C-alpha cells in the first residue's frame, strides 16, 4: 500500500511538471520608435473604410468584389475551414465504438457436424488518461494552427486589396501617359505635316524635315506602346477576380485617365502597437505557440501512457436446432512503458524542439521585415511628397519653353533640332510628373498594407477560434 501511495505521488508530480510550462511570449524585435518621418496629418488606419476615403468610389467597389471572388481568398478560406475542422476534435476524449457481426460457418470433418451461426453485438470504450498532457498539447497545437490560418486569411484579403489598388492606380496612370503620348503624337504629326509643306515650297531643308517626320513616327510608336500597356493592366484586374472584361471596361470608362486620390491616415503609434495590426505577425505568433505545444507533446510521448478500456458484448451461437446466448464484459487499465525504441522518441522530441527554434527565428525575421516595410514606406512617402511640387514646376516650365520654341520655329528663328529637344524635354517632364504622382499614391497604399491595413486582431482572432 505504501508503494502504491509513493507511485501515485510521483505520477502527480510529473503530471504537474509537464503541464506547468507556460507558452512562450513572442520574442520582441521592434525598435522603440520609428526612424523615418511620420505623416504629418490624417486619421488612424481604419480597415476597409480607408478605401472609401479615396475620391474614386469605384476603387472600393472593385476591392470588395475581388475579395469576394478571388481564388486566392477562396483558397485561404478553405485552408481556414480545414484547420478549424482538424482543431474541432478533442484528442483526449473517450472513444466509444459499437460493433455488430454475424458469421455462419461449416466446421471441418469429422462429417455430420451441423452448421454454426454466431451473432455478436457489443460496445468498446477506450480512454487515454492524459498523464503528461500529450493529448492536450496536441489539441493546443491544432487550435493554434487554426488561429494562424484565420490570420493568414485576413492577410490574404489585405494583400489582395493592396494589389487591386496598385493595379487600378497603374491603369489610371497608364491612361494619363497614353493621353500625354497621344497629344504629343498629334502635335508632332501637325508639325511634320507643316514641315513637309514648307519643304515642298523650299522653305525647309530636307534634313530638318526628315527629323520632324522621324519625331512624328516616334510619337505614334509611343502612343501604340502605351495603349498596349493599358490593355494589359485591364486584363490584370480581370485576373484578380473582377469578372467579365467587357463589363469592367464599361465601368472603368467613367473616370478614365484620372488618378484616385487617397485620404491620408496617421501613423503616430510606436512600432510595437502599429505592427500588432499586421495579421502576418499574428499568424507567426500563433505558429510559434503551435510549435511550442508540439514540442511538449513530443516530449510527453517519451513517458508512460495509461489507458482505460472496457467492453460490453452479447452473443448468440446457433448449432443445428439449438442455440445458446450469453453476455460478456471487460474493464481495466493498461500502462504502456517505453523501454527501448532505438532512440525514435528522443529524436522526435529533439526534432520538435528544433521546429520551435525554427518558428521562433521565423517570427523574429517576420518582425524585422515588417519594420523594414513600414520604414521604407515612410521614406518613399516623404520623398515623393517633397519631390512632387518640383516635378510640377518642371513640367510647367518645360511646356512653356516648348511653346516658345515652337513659336520661334514657325517664325524661322529656331532650328528643328532646338524644337525637337524642347519637345522631348517637355514630354519627359510630363511623364515624370504623372509617374511621381503614381508613386506618391502607391506609397500610401504600400504604407497602409505595411501597417496592417487597419486589421482588427482581436476580432479576427475570435473568429479564427
């Protein structure tokens, strides 16, 4: 009796030791403050509502439609459903099975023996007494994986929203560039026509006329190339899940060649608070907890396992014209003691511990990457805001210089080479201004994504359970 008491005490102590280890907190890897300059004004990041603060309502509509129909989002939701289903079963629950069988047989010689019919019905039950929390930790790992899948699904939606916005922005910028290229091609064609007329009456040199004819051809070539690029961007939007191309083109025609202007948002929180909005980091933290639980389960598998099993059965045996019936039952514990397995369990425990170390390093890498993305977004946004006024001034002055040079050329006071140089400079400045506007708006979109897109971690974590 004394031996039994000591054994029970030892088992209880080992059980408490196995269950006492708390899950680790994700390692901190964020700086105390942002190093790049923060946006000077704006409202807090506000999830999907931020897209509605653009001056282009079509953008928010397209993002919503893409998130509903995009195959990538559907795959993420299917993975989430799969993970939730796996996490829905409790590994430590008792297992009860019913069995019914009927068997008819004819014995071997000697001859004359009657046919036999055996009918059986019974219930079998099995319950593993989770001494060292192996089953509980396996369940915790499954729940953490399901939680991570929920965060991943939120991340896919945010990434898709940013991708649709960037593609839409690229299309509008392309249409602006196409308009600039078309205006330049038309203007150059008129100058080439005028030069050909002047050549016919002897007021233009053949070389100068050839230069203007080449410029006209170059303008048409630029226009056609830009048109093709815009067509490709429309098809990119269709591929993101925006349905029928013809219907999409009809909707896009309303605000053609107009860049969507975003509402600004504030980013005044410290890095740790800002990055807590990112679903990818929440997913990495959940994966870290899953790896910790799996390591604990692998370690617990090295210790004894106690199983309680039992069965109840009823049988009937018919032989010839007679029959007999009876009931049976059994119940009892079974203790499995791992003595020698060639180091298999130890290797599995060490591999699970290495998996936890891998998840920990992956989390730190994800945090560092998130900090880099936000810092880069802040730098690009500040630089674009500072450069935009200079680009606008450059485009306006180059356009004025080209107009003056054209007037001088028409009066015979400027050469064709001067005219062509002024045209190229004006065209380049206009294109640069549009490109900078696109980069500035794109920087807001990238910063929105890098800051987590206003995603609500608490709400999505609850939904993932």
